[in-house]
C-alpha cells in the first residue's frame, strides 16, 4: 500500500464503530510487539476537558529536559499523523504505511476486527518503541475504564476536570462518569487530579483508596509563567502537567518549566489563526464556559460573529446557551464528518434570546458570509469543525474522520 491506500484502509475501519473493552486491544498490542519497553514511563491522561492541552504541556516540558517523548492524542484536526508524535514530530508517512500494512494482516487474522482507535493506538505504541522513547503520554479517547489506552500499563495517571459528556456511553451523572475516568487507575501507582466537583472527587477518592493509589489534587494554578496557550484555565492545566511529571520522577527546574510552557503548540484552543479570527473546540457546556471567560478577558464586551457546528450526541443546547451571549450574529453549518447534523437541527437548539442566525450547507459558505461583518470572528464547537476550518484557512488537505 502507498500512504493514500493505507489511510483509506484505516479510515474504512471506522465502520466497526466504538468498542469499549480491553481484551482485543491487549491482543493487538501483544501481536504487534507494541507494549512499552522495560523502563519506559507512561503517563495516562483522562478527563472530560483539557486532556489535550495537559498532554501537550506534559510532552513539551518533558522534552525540555532532553527526553525523547511519544505523544498519542485524538482526534486529529487536519492530518491523521497529528495523533502520533515523537519529540514533537509527526510520524512520517513511510513509517505510517509500514505499520498499517503489517497491522492489516494481523487484523484480518483476528476473530473480532479491531477498531480505528485500537489500530491507531497500536501504530503509536510500536512507533514509540522503535524510536526508543523514554516517556510516553497517552490521552484517552473516551471514558477510561474500557478505553483502549488503558490496555497500556501506566506509571502515573492524570485526571483533568470531569463533566457531562459522552453520556450515552459513560452515564448521565458526574458519579458515573467519574467512575469511568477512575477506571484508568493502576494499583499502587500515583494519581494526580485537577480540582473536581464534590461528587466526582468522592468517586476518585474511593477508587484510589481501593487500589491503594497515592492521590493528589492540584490545589492552585501555576502562576508566574508565560504559557503559549490562551486562558486562565491553562494555568490549572500547567499545574496538573508539572505535578504529573514530578510524580513520574522527571527532574524539573524553573528554566525547564518556563521553556516547555512557552514553546508548546496545541492548535484549535482559542487559537487566533488570522487577525481577529479565533478557533476554539468548545463542544460541551464546561469547555464553553472556559471559552466565554477567555473571550471576555481578551475582547471584553465586544460581540463576535459566531460560526458554530456540532456533532450528534453532544449537549448542543447547553453549549449554545453559554456561547450565544458572545455573539451579535450566528452562522450555523454542518461538520464534514459522518456524525454531522444539519444546520437546521442545530438551529432548534438555540435559546429564545439568540441573536439573528443563518443556516448554511458548508463551513466555507458560512465563513464567506460571516467574514464580511467587520468584527471578531469566533469559530467554535466540534473539533471536527475546527479541523476543517484550519485546513481551509491554511490551504491544507483535510482528512475527515468520525473518531
């Protein structure tokens, strides 16, 4: 297979959907020799919001110490290879083809075909092993207890803020979702958590007590450092990242932390991609509140032209209720993904006090209509929308996915 054929095959496996469970993943990692080598430390990050930013900070600060780090995140924004990075560099196309060609044969021999996410994890873990990574940072795809990443034994577990999301899979209460996130805990291994709502905190404490895990809740944000990502909430993510690295036994000092936090990159999170054009993947009420606070600190009372889209299974009404007060006009469009819902359906979720809105068939049409209004433009909602927007605005090829 060439690269295009390999990616087409991989994306075709999305038809197998999402399978929560670890037996298939463990078998695939074993057959593909993709478990970490002895002595390689693994930091596993779960939570509802801030996972990606926290992973990026852990990776950047750790690399500032001179360590070779592997980073696995999802989803990608533009190109699939964004999901798998070593020392900040995406996996090369040639290596990706080699991995996927071998994995295709293994998958075809298995009784239950692995999912897109399981295959992606196997590619990442084998690549990290071949690159002799000293530290691996894994972001859960969804939940934790039965997420494929949990098949990889972790040395430190990290929990970012927990909220209601993916409720059809994880449960519709904070307690239920917290229990799924706490499922990544490894007996006797340390856990670091962001501050949590009391209901979620109690669940984490119970799980840590049962597994005899040292559990630390970050008590204050990391102040006094410039952070390359916008928003005061990133100070909390930075505190969580630094605490995780301490627990992993990575020696740090002020200069290392400062360098790592100022040189990190994590696109699509309050990213000013052009002057006055902000991208933010706020796709649930919690992340929408963070976006609202960050917008107010940057633009004060200035209203935006808001381009918004979402995918099925999200709390669209709850998210829009928080974002609508930022907007003078709203432009709705579907996302370029199989999970898209029409703009007309999104419009039904707008609150009664919403400003005028228009529905469009594509992001490009919505952008063309919104850009001429002479005010800051906020593109927010699904990360799939953010990826499509970045690809169009940066003139790159967009690899649409549903996971």
